[in-house]
C-alpha cells in the first residue's frame, strides 16, 4: 500500500523514515562524513563572520560586549540617572555600545543619546543625555 506521498509507506506510517533519521542523527548515514564536513565548514564560516563583525564594530568605534563586572558598573551608572534606562538590560547594553560609536566619531552625542535611549514610556531629557554620555565615557567607551 502506498501513502499519499507515493513513497511506498502505509498512510500515517513513518516507519520508513525512523531508521534513516536515526542513522542521520547519529552521523551514520552514507553521507555522514559529508554532513560532518559541511558542519565544520559552517562553524568556520560562522567564526569568520563573527570575527568580521567584531572587526567592523571595532572600526566603527563600538566596543566589545562588556564582561560581567563592566556590565554591572555600566548598568548601575545608567540606573542612577534613571531606572527607565535599564528596563531592558540587554537593550541598554546594546544602546550603550552603539552610543560609543557616536561619542568617538564626533557626532552630536547628546542628541543621539536622547534619541537612542528614549522609549515610548520615557523620553530622555537633555540633562539625562549628557549624564548618559559621561557614564559611557568612563564605563565603556574607553577609546
């Protein structure tokens, strides 16, 4: 009896797939070595892409992800300005890293901080924007 897909399996049965899936999952298929080689190439490509992103970020004046101690200091500094700034800690870190690019690039850092750190629930004031940049210059944008 053939299934609706014409593959020779009874309707509703996936028995023909199970041994092949298990062998593939265990890397024991005839193409297991080829799959392993592809995975190795993908890992190398991902590592290269990560290095390229890091190089691009560095060139743009974006510092690397802060370590846990640096992250704690940065978040505490931003929270001291206004707790709204660290409502989403990961977003605050991303905003801070990107703001370093403006600070080091000579753009209007205060206006950019005001725009970058404002949310629909809280608009950053001019004084807060200046304070954000002071914190970032000390805690993250060391260049």
